[in-house]
């Protein structure tokens, strides 16, 4: 009845969003989503910040604004990059977006044309796969090792194809939880320099490293060829939809044009509230609480995996972030596990949607940030029984 643009046939649905519909049932213990802990959202602090903004400058905060975003907020982000990572970034190189997912859409819109070559981690972030698929590229998956991308594979991909950009998540990668080592970051940068490829550094989880020590940004090794995306969703509140992109000025000019065409500007009230919150509160102290809570929840989940799952199950040991990546015993399908686990009121996320070339049928992503200790112990116990039963049959 309706005729849609060809790009829609090449854009996958968000499997995560579809699963979340199932997990809305209160009896379901869900490890499937990517939600921060609701207990760590500072509702009172955000309420105070919102009241201050509305009382002191409400009419301005509720008006249209500039495409680039609220300048004091962009200055705060720039200053934080200097403090945390030693990067010298100008506010003019920062664009405020409606969540970091919009960054990916805008980057795809200005850089990817039909048939262009894009390198992406294997497994890769589903949100990036979905956003970039709208622009009909040819994806080239690069396998992830324990310390980052397989350099031989990355170099071969860039040598044999005119790769436009390489998208990666160097810190606590989604979905695997893997963090690039400093050496691997340098190696990736060398490949990017040699072949003239842009690196898109998704740093949504950079603040959630459990040691509190940040590894260098890719921009440290690859100035002028790195685009960084960031987000307040993991450290403030995802419902505020506050993200940003950092890019060289020539790229930023095009991002601003694409942003204007998309939505004029990001939610200005949320920008003002976010900035006021950052002024009124100790964000570093708040982030330390989040890190401590997530590290503990990771440890509880890993302990259950070690004690109750078959020895043929393997998992990553993330140094930060929100996810553990699990590989099932040979012949055990993650979709079958998903279906059987749902019958036990446990939801997991099968790994196949994170692969652009097929594969992943024996993998799954587990989220530990949005669960209590009790739910982790109960839910992982149920999941262990399902996998033991299926792997022995």
C-alpha cells in the first residue's frame, strides 16, 4: 500500500527496543537492556536545578536557541576534557545533541553515501549499525581481541577498501565490555594515519572505568582525524537526552547544517537544567558512586557465572561500563536460551544483532547496571539452570 525509500529495507529494527517491550512485565528480571541504575539518578538534585532555571530564567530557557547548544554547557564539557584527558578542545568544536545516538545519525548523514565503506567492530554497537545503515554503506567488521581491534584485520580492510571511517568504542565497549589497551589505541591510530581514515570514538562509557583512571582518547594519538561522541545519559539521566559530538571545525560546520535540517537545536530546557545541575553538584563524587555500584554488581554477576554456569561458558571481565559478553557452549543457541529464559521470567539479549556479517548465534549480552544484588543472584541462577539444561540435552 505504501512505498518506502530503499534505505528502510536495509535498516534493521532495534532488537533491544523490541525486547524491552517484553521486559515491561513486572515479574521479568531483565539483563537485556542497557539502562543505568534508576537508584543512581539524582532526582532531587535535578529537581533543584530545574527549579533554579525556571525561577531565574524560565522564559529564556523555554525559548528557541542556537543549533550548537548552550555555550556555558559546551565550555563545561571542553574544560572537563582538559581535566580528565588532557585534551585541548574549544567549545566551537562541540555540538550538543539529543543523546549520543543522534551524533551517530548526523555523522552518518554527512560522511556516508550509498556504497561507501565503513569499518566497525565485530561485535559492534547495535545503535551505530542501525544509524549508519540508513545511509546504505558497505560494512567491514573488524574482530575484537581482548585488548582491542585485530590490527592485522583492520590494516587489511583499510588497504583493500577505501574505508571512509572506522567506528569504535574504546572504553568498555558495547556489547563486549572490552577496553582497548593504550598500545592498541596507538596501533589503531597508526593504521588510520596510514590510510587517511577517520576514527569515530564513541565514549559513552569513558567515565565508568572502575579504576577511576582514564586511558588516553584516540584524539591524543590521532588529532584531526578523530570525532568523539559523549553523553550525559550514563552519568546524569538518560531521559534528558543530552549528548554531544566533538569534531574538527570543517566537519563541525557540516554537522551543524545537518542538525539544523533535523531538529533546529537540542532540547534547550534540558541543556539549561543539566548545566545548572553540574554547577550545583559534585559530578565527580556522583560518578564515583556509580562506578562503585556498577563494579560491585559486575562482581556479583561474574561470581554467579563462575560458580553456577557450565565450565564451557566463557565471559568477558569488563573494566568498566555496564555489560558482560557471554559465549555459550558449542551447539547452544542464544535465541533458544532467550526463549527458554523468558519462560523462567528472565530476559537476556542474544548477540546476533551486533554482527553485520552474520554470526554471534552462540553469544549474548548481559547488563548488570540495572539490577539489584537480589535480582542478579535470582535471575542469573535461573539463567544458569536454563543453559545447563540446554547444553546437556
